[in-house]
C-alpha cells in the first residue's frame, strides 16, 4: 500500500510540474487553434457579430481563379529554399566550429548573433543594405565598376536568390548551428579512427560517418526549420518586399495578414490559418515518414 501511495505521489508531482505547460498550451496554442477554426466558418469584419456561413470561406479560397494556389506555390517554394539553405549553412558552420583554431569562441559568438536578433530588425537592415540607390551592396558593386547594379528586392530574377542568402541569417541558423555543433562532438571517435586506417579522406568521412551519426539531429533541425519557415516567413518577407514584386513573394502568412487587417475579413483569414496549420502538420508527418528509412538511431 505504501508503495502504491508513493507511485501516486510521484505521478501527482510530475503532473504538477507539467501543469503550467498544459495551461499555456490550452490558452496560447490549443485555444487559438479551435477559435480560428470556428471563425473560419463565419463572416466577420471585426465590427459586427460573426455570421455563420459554414465552409463558404474554404470554397471561395479553392474556387477557380482564386489566388490561393499561387500563394501556396510561393509558400512551398520559399519554405523549400529557406530550409535547405539554413540547414546546409548551419551544418557547415558547425563543422567549421569543430576545427581546433584560435579565437573559436569569437567565431561562435559571431555566427550565433542572428539567433538573438529580431527577424524584423534583420529584415530592415537588409532592406537598407540592398536598396538600389543608397544601399551599401550596390555602392560596393559600383566601386568595382558595375554600372547597372540589380534592384535586388524588386527584380523577378534576383528576388529569390536574395531571399535564399538572407535565409542564412535567420535566427534558426544560429540555433541549429549550436545543436549540430553539440551533435558533432558526440560522434564516436573510433569510427573516424577506422576511416583513417582505411585511408578515407575528409569528404568520405563526412558522408559515411558524420552524416549517418547525426541523422536524428538533421531530422530534428529539418522539422523545426520547416515549421519556423512556414510560421515566421511573414516577419522576413513583409519588411523586405511586402509580397512583391507584384505577388511574387506573397506567402500564406502574408495573405492571412492582408485578409485580417487590411480587408477585415477575419473569416477568410482564419480559414487560411487553418489551412496553413494543416499543411505544416502534413509536411512534418511526411518528413517523419521519410526519416524511417533514412535516419539511423544506433
């Protein structure tokens, strides 16, 4: 009986420590998700009372001629570019941090700065740097003899390479770099020693030992980077391009903002938010499904 009481006591203590998380999840995550779905079934302009219209908002979004599919294509393209670039950059930086060099702490600090810089502030800095007339980037190019410097943020050709480069400096890269750095230190050294005995070069060691050993961390960072890219794309794209040129960089999060706070169509904005939530969940599920054949946990 005493043992059972002890078990119950430990369980209650554990749930007591978890209670703040449960309350926070219900108030700030679960509750808003449910509220968004309910609002997506209404027509509401923020002033009157919501009118229930069923799935009409969803039907109008998926109707022929709607901008939804174009926006979805841009969102998936931006997410793909952002995730690939940030994962590769953070892994490369983590590998560099594992070299035994002087002042490595200084480099680690500099690489981690984007992780503590607000995305909006970073985007504003890049907007100034990439300004066609007064930006330091074009000033540097003109000093090298380039007379017709690109309009980086308003050119259909240059906008996507520009966003890809800016993705390196998002806060996700700094966080993932530190996680990769820790994972690289846990790779069994005897595997590297065996590679040395076989005469393997650095690239072969990296492909056949390092990547398989840290594959669970690669999966973790990929899922986190994907979710962050879907959810935080607004804070990068809106200050940089506002969705332009034209609608070339209009992502779903930007469309949600447009419907909610410019058109005051909270029903359609909520429907887009629900769709974005479902897309993120499906993409994450696909990533976990693919990882069953590619991730090694041994």
